[in-house]
C-alpha cells in the first residue's frame, strides 16, 4: 500500500473510532478480538496444537496478574497446547433438556 493510501485509511479509522461512545468502542473492539481469536485457533490447529476459546473468566484478575494498562480489557482466553492422550468422557445434556418442542 502506498503511503498516501495508508494515511487515508488511518485517518478514516481514527474518525470512525472518535464517532463511537465508549460502550460502542468496547463492543467494536471485542468483535475485532474475536476475529483475531479465530485466526489463532486455526493457526494453532495448522501447527498441530489443540486450543479452545474461553470466556467466563475474571478479567480484573487477568488485568492485575498481567499488570495491563486500564485501556486493555481482556475479553477471551485462548489456551494452546496438546490434548490429553486419554480424554475424559464428554458430558452432554439430554436433547429433551436442551431443545423445546413447539
């Protein structure tokens, strides 16, 4: 990309971001994070690793442990490694408990 095109794009994105409320900005940033997360999951698999996207963690705990600045908000975790050679049995709800018949 030539320098003028890059400058035009950067200015466009800065203008876009300034037009958002703080809640909208966080929501937009979270969606961008999920796009990157999907690439991380696919990349890990392509390299022979196992991974799993995770939510339901304590973001404030991660901020404290990693000493993240205030503008960084953890939204998902992506552990990467090798699966167990002997996986535990999966637990599934009965389909009658999950699906509703209308």
